[in-house]
């Protein structure tokens, strides 16, 4: 099963929310990419998640990309949608805000 993998983020200057991502499509447990990472607006990622796509963050460890934590859509009090990492019992899993910025 393929999933979308976010490897870097660009944050909004004022709010700090994720505005853009670098992401690609991969198959869990299979080295390499189905589609190499490209830049996309956070709104595109939000739409795919809302339609059931599986999206995770990933980090590079010794030259290998390792999927880390699932990404979800979070709605704030004003009704605006943002990307957020799914809570996890282990704080060692990298979140969106731990990823490199571009």
C-alpha cells in the first residue's frame, strides 16, 4: 500500500503553521520513491487526508528515509484547517515541526 511522505516543511512567518510541504509517494518497507518529493501547498495535503490518503512524516537516517509519524488535519477555533502530527505515546517520533525547513 502506498503512502504520502512529508520530508520537509515551510511555515507561515506569522502563525508558524505549515504552509507548504516537500512530499513524495512511497510504499512502506520498500526503498525509494514511487514519485520523488515535490513542493505542495498544505491545502493539497489537507484535501488528500480528508479523502482518506495516508500521510506521514519521514526523516533521513544514514541515507535512508524512515517513516515516522502520521499526519492529520486539525481544525482551530476559527474553523481553519491545519496540518498536525497525530499524537503518539513516544516522544521520540518526529513531528512535522521537527522536519527540515525549505
